[in-house]
C-alpha cells in the first residue's frame, strides 16, 4: 500500500494515463526479463534478488502497477522532447519496497528504447553504457545513505531515460534550451543583458548543462579529456549551427570555497573554467546533501572528516550560507562554416 500519498499524488498530477498496451508491457514483463536487465545495468546480485522477488506482488498491486505504467508512458511520450517539463519529486523511502524499487522497474522497462534512440542519433556504444551507469551509482548512494535498496534522487533518472543526457568521462552533459528547459540555469541573465551578450545567451538558444556525478575524477586532465570527447560526441548527437554555451549551476561553483580549499584542489581548478554570473541564490540544502549524505542528523552532529566538510559545517554553524552559483563557458571549440557567433 502507498505510505506517502502526498508524493504519489504529486507525481500523478503530471502523469499521462497509460493506454492498455503500455499497461500490458508492465503486466507482461517477466521476472526473468527484469533480472536480465538489472544484471546488464550492473546492479549487485543481492539487490537484483531482492528487487526481482518483489516484482510479482508489485505487478498485482493495481495502484503501483498503474503508477509505473503511467511513468513508462510519460518517458515514451517525452523521449526526444527535450523541452518537456522535468518534475522533481522526493524519494519514496518510507513507502517500503514498492516505492524504493519503482525506479528500478521503470529503468528496466525503458532503457532499451533509450539505447535505440541514442544509437540512432549516433551516440557511441561506450558512452551509452556509461550513461546508463547512473542507475547503479544512484543505487550505491541510496545504500550509503539508508543502508537499503533504492534509487537516490529517482526523478533524476527521467532525463536519462528521455535520452537527453550523456555521461562522457567524468561529467554528465544535458541538452537544455536556455530559459525553456526545466533545468535551465536560474538565475540567468535578464532579457536585455542576454540580447547584448548575443548568440548563445538568449532564451531559446541551445546549451549544454554540465553535471558532476558523485566521486568522479575531477582532476584537470580528466575534465579536459571529458570535454574533448564530449565535444565530438555532442557535435553528432545534438548538432548546432551557432554559438553554444556550457553552463553549470552548483554549490561547487561557490567562489568562497577558495578560502577553504587549496589552490590545487580539483574543485577550485574546476571552478576556474567558468565565468560566474554576478547573481546567485543561497542553498544550504544541496551542499549538505552532496557533502555529507548523512540524513536525519543535526548540523552539530554531522561527522566532518574532510577539509570541505569542516568548512561547510563551520560556515553554517556560524550562521552563514552557501551559494548555488551559475557559470558558463563556450562549449563548442571549432566554429565550422555557417556557425553563427
Ligand atoms: C566531484 C568530487 C569527486 C570532487 O572531489 P575531489 O576531487 O576530492 O575534490 P577536491 O580535490 O577539490 O577536494 C578538496 C577537499 O575536499 C574534500 N571533498 C571534495 N568533495 C567532497 C565531497 N563531496 N564530500 C566530502 N568531502 C569532499 C576532499 O576530500 C578534500 O579534502 P581533504 O583535503 O581533507 O582530503 C566530489 O566533490 C564529489 O563527489 N561531489 C559530489 C557530486 C556533486 O556534488 N555534484 C554537484 C551536484 S550539484
């Protein structure tokens, strides 16, 4: 039974209703198929066993099965529709296995069609594989946080399944129409400022949002290599004929981190690649989540073992705040004929 009706109701509000053939896809998906897909996605053997053992009961539960079918329908309808709104919802940690496994089931049902979609766009096989490693990574984060099987930040699987994210080397790259896509940077330049800055900065311009997966190699060499490869992959996958920016919005771009971290730290050297917007918003929640991953603890009780953790804690305990900053740089290096700058 649903234990978090608010979250379920929140999700249901934006979901289409699955037609009978999609409901049939959920009903007819066998445990063997599920196991094969989860193994292919790199999910650990004990977790696959646990998720598969629950599948029959999940399929028979009308509420959960129809929620899953509606999510499948949404993913299928939105694949390739990069401007479709992306919804963010809280994880259903307290809903028991139904809520915790929902995103495994969705991923297993949908990722093959996403693979076909990316292949048709010319995405290399090894990039597709590394893009799908997101499920395994978020299962590992969930285990570290809650010591149970689940998918941390389940909503973040949706843009991957819609086919608008690729993971290249150390970074994820997200196709975003500036000012239109739900994850377009905000705050951004005002209309008049953007018009003055010109092509690439305006509402409606194509851009590439950069995301930093947890525990990725953020050394300058690894980031250089990721960017170089991503430029080649994305030139084929999402070609443009105009200036295109890479943007990034994160706590990691708070330039005050340089007061706490060494000049040679990977985060500081990553920051130096970006032009920072002169406006921002305070966001302590993200920094706490990404730097501690310790749920349900008071600030004073958070265990701080790294330089960064000590700095984050010190600033917050003294009543200060951390900032979510936005930065940009030119993404496409070579400007071919017909490219508008
Ligand atoms: C990307 C990442 C692997 C970079 O870590 P890194 O290469 O160690 O970065 P730095 O060299 O700048 O680290 C400097 C110090 O901060 C610590 N640190 C860096 N990121 C940390 C994190 N997320 N949590 C805790 N400590 C961290 C390092 O351990 C190091 O401390 P030390 O000098 O005491 O050993 C790491 O920050 C991470 O996993 N981040 C989570 C992903 C994320 O937040 N993405 C953005 C989402 S908006």
